[in-house]
C-alpha cells in the first residue's frame, strides 16, 4: 500500500516561526502601548486604583485569550500580576 508523505520544509517552518514571533511582538506592543500611559500615573495611584487596574488587566487577558491573541493575553496577565505583587509588597 502506497503512503503519501507530506512534510514541511525547513524554510516553511522558519516562515511559520517568524510569523508567530511577529504576531506575538505586535500583540505585546499593542497591550503595552495601551497600558503604559496608565502605568505612568502610578505614583498618584492609591492601592485601590492599582487593584482596579489589575482586575481590568485580568479582564483584558481573558478577552484577548478568547480572541486567540495569546501573546496579548499573556502580557496583560503579567502586568496584572506585577501590580498585584506591588500591592503585596513583593519586588
């Protein structure tokens, strides 16, 4: 019985990886561009303000994950966790 073998060339694999990396960079840059202006206001924030932003970022992470934007979701989640660590007094 003859079997057809389909493979992926090395250049196709590199192209796929490059595409995923570009997408991830774009998604993370988008999240950072949206969130950084708010983060710049951090010295004036109360702990409650930080809690609210962390909660909002968790919501953004869920939304982005639902849209299949894993890198953006990861970035939002990481930012939320960083704010929560600040609130807890962790470095």
